[in-house]
C-alpha cells in the first residue's frame, strides 16, 4: 500500500532491504551490485530499488539521516510492505580505542540518547538489540572476508554536533562507535516482530581527530556491501 513517503506498490519490495542513509548511495548500490534493478520509489528523493544478488531478491532504499527519518521508512517497510529484514549499511565514528579507521562494526545492540522508546511507555530502560538471525549470519560472513571487524554495542545519537562531548563517557562502557539511526531501526523491528541489523564502516575517529579519505571510504564501503549482501543471501536460505 503506497504511503505518504513511499509510492511502491505491494510486491515491489523484497523481503530483505539494505538501507544506506544517502538515497544516492542506494542508487549506486542498485546499479553496481544488483542484477536488473528497478526503481520503486522517488518520493522526496528517497530512492528505492529492487533487483537480485546471486539470484536472491534484494531491495535497497535510502533511510535519510537520524532516527526520526529511519523510523518512518523502516516502520512503513515492515508494516505496509511485509519486509522481513532490514540491514542498515552506513558509516560510524570510532569510540573504542580498539576500533580503527576503515574497520567494520556490526551493531549487536544500540545505546541511545534518543527519546524514541518513550512511545512504548515502559517502566524502565529498553535495550535496542539486533536480530540474532541477521547478526549470526553477518558474523559468519565476516569471518570469510579480509577485513577487521568488531561486534558489540554502538551508540545511536540524536546529535552530530554535540555540546556535551560525551563520547569519552560512552567509551568507558565499551561502546564501539557512534552513528545516528540503528536504535530506532532495532526498536521498530522489535515492535513489529521483524529483523534488523546495522553494519557500519568507520569513517572517522572523533576522539582522535582522524577521518578517512574518499578513496579509503570507497574500499571499506565495498567490504561492508559484500558483507551485507552475503548476509542477505544467508538469511534467504
Ligand atoms: N557522529 C555521528 N554519526 C557519525 C559519525 C559521528 O562522528 N561518523 C559517522 N557517522
């Protein structure tokens, strides 16, 4: 059923959707990794495509930046389009000392400073968690790739420019990296009984004042995409 944000028709979208923040990156992924991609959405420029990878139907759609934006798109994919799996593919800033530029982080859980969970009226603190099926498939696929990867807790922040400079406090609790979407995605998946995972490449180290070059981002992006697509194939079996 088309929504105010997505004019795909029922059946246009695959059971597994990869979600980069940038819709132009969704187009790049579709054109470079999928066989016979078809564009299903252009509303607000939030491009969505469906094609095949190794014979498995896969969609790729932009999420926009931040939890309100991925909250809308992922909720609609889960509830209006019967999507079963959403894998966020994006970038993160390193927080833990062990995490280096170009490493991959697989988000087992996503701490947050967002009030997204307030809607559930819980008498406590909810722990947004990745789906085991996707997490275990990604962990298995990562072993076969020539890359450094970490699996653990990430921090989904409402702010990119933050007055409180709190990253050192998150570091004390073993948090691996910072990004801005996974916690809301994990909560939507939990609430709708679906599956979600975030796979991230480390584009910068805010605590160390480092960032990757465009060329380095391109290489680590390819490894992340291979990992996400192999995960999509594995959970289809
Ligand atoms: N902060 C928030 N999100 C990010 C960052 C960051 O430093 N790097 C990549 N995504």
